[in-house]
């Protein structure tokens, strides 16, 4: 859940409980209650009961606190495998650890923060850019109702972030979207373009169909 949305719910008096997991984990990987949700804004909590969590680099080596890596889950509740897909199972479950495909960091107190999906990560000028971070900044703009950020080709940087925006304010223009990000993100994370749509295409569970957006908006970014 975006930190801005957590704060909005808290301001309305709602208790925030978050659970992190996926279909393959067959249950929670991490959980956080209302007290910790407010003191560790944006965290999905710590490992659930009888569950182990690791965060590793691309070589499978555990990373230090504050360093991003893939989150792995181990527990008796994770799936045995994909039906009639032994190769996919072998890629996803390695030595008993479920590879989630999600990027996360763990702070010094052990709280896990999900950053994005590995497949959605943008590599711009050799730097890893996580769209979810940009999306949260954009959603703090009152004129933006919904947004998804994807990478588009860049001759100079390889990829650059593109903001696909659903307006809440019909007068909102591209310049206002781009200016809103300045000073809130590192320069290499700033979106180079913004385009407007009536709705973000999503799966039945609410996940943005970023593959569709990348195909729809494949025009190179300005340098």
C-alpha cells in the first residue's frame, strides 16, 4: 500500500493492517499491525509465524540492511509446485526457498519494505529505478487520480521513466506532473514524459498491466 494512502487512512481514523504474500506462498510472508504500520510507514512488516524471509542479490547472497534485493520466502505453507510445470517450479523454488520476483529492503529493525517487481524495474543510465517510488510521489498530487510508471527507450540512458496518468483535475498538464516530482526524487528517477489516459489497464486483482502500457507507449523519451 502506498505510504501516502496509509497516511490518508490513518488521518480518517482507520487502523492499518497489511499482509504481504502471493499465490505461490499460500499465505502471508510478512504482516504488520496498526502501531508498527504508522511508526514504519510503507513497511509490510516482519516475517509471519513459522515463516523465514531472506533478501538476496542476483547471485543469491544475502544483502545488508537497507540494500535492495529479491525477497525469498520459506515455510511449510508455500506451494509444492506449479501443476505440470516442473521447469517453472525449479526456477521458482530453489533449495526450499520461494523466489517471489519482488524487490525489497529490510531496515535495521527487521521491517521489510517491498519496493517493486523485478520485471517492472527500470534501468536508467546504469541505475535501478523502482516505478512504485515514483508512483507514490505522483499520487500525492491532488490532480492525479491514478498513475502507473513504465520504462520507455532512451538513446542516452537506455530507459527513462514515463508517467501514465489518469487526471482528477481536467486542467492538469504534462509540465505540472513533471514539476511535481522535482525535489522529491533523485534526478535519475525523474520521469521524462507524462501522458494521460482515461484509465490504467489492470488485472482483476488490481495490478497495473505494465506490459500493455510499455507496448502502447514505446516512443523514445526526450534526452
